[in-house]
């Protein structure tokens, strides 16, 4: 079905693929999916004979041309990527870190005062705790995580990767990715109220490992990014170019249930997933996943949107970015991405992902707000600042940083 027919049909059914539409030349808007219901998507499939995804429903989008070889990643990048980094302030908060990765913010009780940040210093096998008011006074809170190689291509030494709070304050979920291949865990820790330092073996709960089970890779199983809803934790599992999947673990009485693939059959297309975020408003929620693509092909990372309950993909948008490792929504609802840019570290950075139209079709435009070398994770604090971890130049060179970006986010 042609785009001019399908789009009005979707909107008439209350399905806006992305809200706050704009032309490429006349404005921007945050990428925020509107109310997409599974039954409505099935109705679209029935009416059109096609799946209601960004690629097949709208015809020959850039994603199709990219896949067919008609459009190179570099060509897509040249028409899709802008730069507004002059409008934002970047401060170095911590330096000389050992492959820092996951971030999780915890507001003070009552919401008054600075947030606390929990940071996975992955290469050092530990979790750090710091106040955004006095970040230099950080302290280790969990230590002793084993480390392993990130993947066959990258010799970065990593242990704990993704972080997310299970409860508002006391229970932290850690992507424990330094175990032997196939033996990685989702580990839950009850954080001490005082100055106690936990050993990584003092987990209060865990899910996994995946070895010899559906969803396990042949090599490393890296729990890169985590996101939590009221009843589920979703995990982006990265590996090598041809590996990776999305996993989920249910929550019952603040405990993790079985770790299993998001999709009942097969693995995700488009390379391993990197960043992951959840669109929570309006309900129902939708899972936004960054497909890293091939580390050797420039500009081939894409955003994919999934119905969490079924794992059905409802949209895919090329971004022109190289290797998206993290996604985060700002308090205002704007989506940001961290591009690791393996093939060209000068292109790495933090990007805002804007909603645009090209030839009347939904598209995505990436706008760089900060040049960052090998960024790995993003987290917003309650004051609206964006914190970024980055590996920096060199493998295992302890050049990692924690950065803070401020401006009109």
C-alpha cells in the first residue's frame, strides 16, 4: 500500500508512527511514538497485506535502499547528520577511568538536593557511587567483578556493563558481563545504607546464565544496556557483528524470573543491539532499540521499535550513525544516542535524534551535540543534565571519562 494511503489509515486509527512531525527544512521534534496497539497493528497488516513496520509499510525507505546496496551508509550519513555542538557545554567530571560504562541515577529522598550516580567502571570490575554535587568524592560500592573481552574484534576489558535500579533506591541490577563466555548474569545487589563495600559475589538475586539456552551467543554475551518497566527488565545483548539479541526477565515480588529472548523465534536483524530505551507516554509502552549494525560499515545504525509484550517490530529508521551504544530520553521527551563510531572515532559523540519527513515519509535526523571519543552510556539526572561515560582513545589505556552535558536538552 502506498505511503499516501497508509499514513492516513494509521492516523485515523490513532496510530502516529512518530509524533511532532516536521519537514526536514522546517523544524525538529523529539522522536516519541504515539499510541500503537497490537490489535491495531494486526488490523493494518490485515488491511494492507504487509507488516506495519517502517520499512515494509512505507515502501522504499532509506533502510531498504541501504540494505540493497543502492544507498551507502556514508551517503545516508551525509544527508542525515547535523552538528549543533557549539550550543552545548561539556564538562569533564572524572577522568583516567578504566573503561567506564553503565550509569544509573538515584535522586535524593524527597527529590530535594543533588542526585547520586552509580557508574560501572567496567575494566576495574567495580561500581562507583558519587554525588552530582561533589563528584570527585566518589567511592566504590561493589567490587570484585571478573572481567573479559568485549568481543572478538574489540579487546576492551569489561566486567559490569549495564545498570538499572530495580527499586527506587535500594536494589540495583547489574549486567555482570565479565564471566566466562555464555555464563554472564543479571545480578541484583541490595545497596548498603552506609559506607560498606559489597563484594560482587554478595548478590541478593540473579537471572541467567544463558549458556546452552535459546538467546545465547556462541561467544561473549554482553549485557550492554538495561531498561525496566513495572513488571519486566529488558536487556540489549551485544556480541560480534553477527551476534546479539534482546532478552527479558519478569519481575515478581522484586525478584527476577527466568531470562529469555524477547522474540520467540530467531534473533534481531541489523546486527547486535546496543542502546535501549522505553517510550512510556502515552501508554502502552514501546521498546526502542538501537541496532549497532556492522562495525565495518559506516552510518548503518538504525532505530527499531518493538511491542514489548510480543516482540513484534513496528518500525525501523536509519540514523546515519555508525555504532549506537546507548539511548536515553530527556525529561522533555527528546531522544539522545551515543555513537561509539568504531571505524572513525572522530565521528563519535552524543547525538540528538530528531523527527523529520523526507518526501512525505517518516525519517530520523541525527544532530551532534557533543564530540566524545568512544561513548558508552547515557543518563539524565533530575536537574536535566546529561551524563556520559566514554572509553576514550586506546584500548584498556585508562583514558575513560565521565562527562556532563548541559544546554537546551
